[in-house]
C-alpha cells in the first residue's frame, strides 16, 4: 500500500507534476489501481486522519483484504488542502473514491463534477470556535469586529455560517480571515487573531493551554452540525460497479468494527496516529455514540441534511446550480453490504428530524 501526503506543501488547488503523471491512462499491462482520497492530513503532514471510518479502513487494510486475489491495488492520498483539494484531484481524474464533508462535495457537484455519494462517514460533526486561553470573550457577540479565522471552502464553512445565523450574526460582523488549520493554530498561539473555527483539533488546542472553546455547534442544535460521506467518480462507478461494491463492503465492515463498544479504545488509538493526542480525541468524543456517528446508512436524515446544504448554499451564493439529491445519493451498495453481512440490526435508520425510525 502506498501512502501519499499530496499537496502537503502546496496551496489548495495546485497539483504536483508527479500527481499529473499519475493521472495518465494505465496501459493494458498495468494492474488496475483504486485511488482513494481523504480530505484531511495529520500533524506535520503524516498520512492519517483523526476521525471517520475511511481512515480506519486504510490503517486496517480493509480494502486490500476485500480485494485480495483480484490483482487490484489501492493507493491512499491525504490532502492538506481538505475538500477543495480533493475536488481538484477528482476533477482531474486523479482519484476514484474520496471521503470529505458535505459542502465541498455540493460545490463540486453543482459545478458539474460527476460523483455519486455511496456511504455516510462521520455524521453530526461539531464545529468549534476557539479563542486564546486568556481571552475575555465569552460569547460570539463579544468577538464582533474582531479578527476571526476560518478555512473557507471546507465543510466547516457552511456550518459556521449556520451557527452565526442562528445567533443573529453574519460573516461580515467579524474581520474574517481565510486560513488553513495549521496557520490558524499558529496564529492563535501567537495571538495574531482573536478567534478561529476548528474541527476536533479544538480539543488539542484547549488541552495544550493555547485556546479555549467558546462555541460548540452540536451542543447548540444538531441541525448546525456537518456531515461526511464517501463518494465515487461517476465514470468509475459505471465501469467498475463490482469494485464499488467491494469498497463499500470493506467500509461497512470497518464501520461495524468501529461501532463495537469493546473497540472504542482501539479506534481512538488509530486516530491518534494522526498526531492528535488521545486525551483530545476522548474529549471530542465524550458522550457520543460511535454507532450513530459512524453509521454508513444513507437514511432520511442524511438525505435531508444534504438537501438543506444544497438549499443553504444556493441562498448564500456559494453555488449557482441545483442538485437532485435523490439522484446523487446511491444507497444500494451499503444496503447490499448490510444484507450480505447480516448487519440489518446494527444501525437504526433516522428520520429527517434525527429521530430513530421504529423497525
């Protein structure tokens, strides 16, 4: 298995010459490769993620095990540029599968990128506003007119806008700066900014004494959370539906392993390979059900959240085109895997309001 930390030293959207060469058509003599992109990278550019099922599937070699004997190879790529960089690679046919958040995928789909959503991954993720540890700010309103950073174009972006709207605020109420996560952390440490929006990295900053979490979207309202998924390029799905099924089956197996309470410490230990301390990971997951957060089901809740993301993105001017979400989401691969593995009772389906549906 090859691990590549692509774009780790480049700005999002720029592609290395090596990657361009990798995108050239394979000759008949070369084995088929599955190229899987992850919209995340660990500290210092290490090729690990600190959350989600797909990254666990990589570390556990789940795809290779499912494809054993087929001659198909698997390559994993981790992107410092997050969702926008993943979209760039997908558009250039340099990836076949990817795990990313809702907003970047919506932006790409509305722009004409041919993808299908084939599994859920990392649902109900919170977004955290972090301020310096000694900051006098106690509410979002206390930061009005201050320097607040966010990583635009990622799936945190829309969640932040939702949270601000929920509080009667908007992006223009702050001196908003666009930074990636590493830059934000450094700027927060040096107090060059007054606040920054983070994912689970917020708990690492809080544990180290650098920052303090001032706002947690999930604690306010589950509708303010962001969702993650696995997608496949449409062309690859049409040409290799049997391989798409094998990939999804491997992901469902990994999700089942992840949901077992006895495996919780092992899951956290694998995520900690990203460089995020175990204590920070435990703090972020406190009170969270792995069975719920890492369910692969593309149920009514998932569909409704993506419809809402499309609608809000249009209203905010983040996209222009529309998306038929029902046609974009393809649940048959997850459903087939669950049936074949006898996991029908493992994950309850949820309705559009995030309530479990009685069987």
